[in-house]
């Protein structure tokens, strides 16, 4: 005789009705919240979304007697980048236009992508804006701004308890 196997009743999960347009509604809601999310930053490598605009990664730090600002701007030309500097704020803006056209026998492709950005930051210390220097190399913009003499003297030691 065969041994009878003990059967465990299957766990019943409540069934969920699927609305046929659920995916479309979700994409539409995402688009309304972030209009450029569908174009994503994927069409412009190295850039990320900041709200609904395309924005490059930017680092700001102090190195010696300078405030250094580095921005990753892959594929851009220095002619399309603008840097504005005030006593306590730096603004980096730019525009990228790319057009690619390929024609071969039985094959045709024409793509365009455009994007612009503007980012402003407060500088961490007082600087001499008239002595700022910028260099653009291999898609990285580096701006060095010397600190004022007063800012150099404002170093404070903090006691750790």
C-alpha cells in the first residue's frame, strides 16, 4: 500500500484586479511630476536630474588657500559653458546640442539632443573673485578662487569633549 502524503492547504492570497491602463496612468503621473524623467539623464551621460532639470555633478571644497569648484561636463565645449562669480556665489550654466546623422545603403538615422542647465552655489568662505582661474580639460571644469586674507585667518580649532 502506498503511504498517504500529508497535504498542506495552499495559502490563499487576495486577488488584485488589474486595471488595463494602470501602467499608462503611472507613466502619465510620473511625467506630470517630473516632465523630463522619460527622457531621463540617460541621453546625456554623467548628468543627473535635479528636480526637473538636467544638472552636472559639482564638487566644492577648500584646498590650501583656494576654494575649488569642479564640474563634470562630458561632451561639452568650453564655448558653451558660462561661469558667473559674485563675492559669495558661483553660477555655472551651459547648453549642449548634439546632432548625429548616419546614412548608409538601406539605413538612415538622424538623432538630436539638447539640454541646458544652471546651478548656483554659496561659496564656503570669502574669496577674491578678480583672481579666479578656470580650466576645462577632458570634460571637467575646474575653477580655483583664492581666499581673502581674512578668510585664511578665520580657521578655528574646535575642542572635542
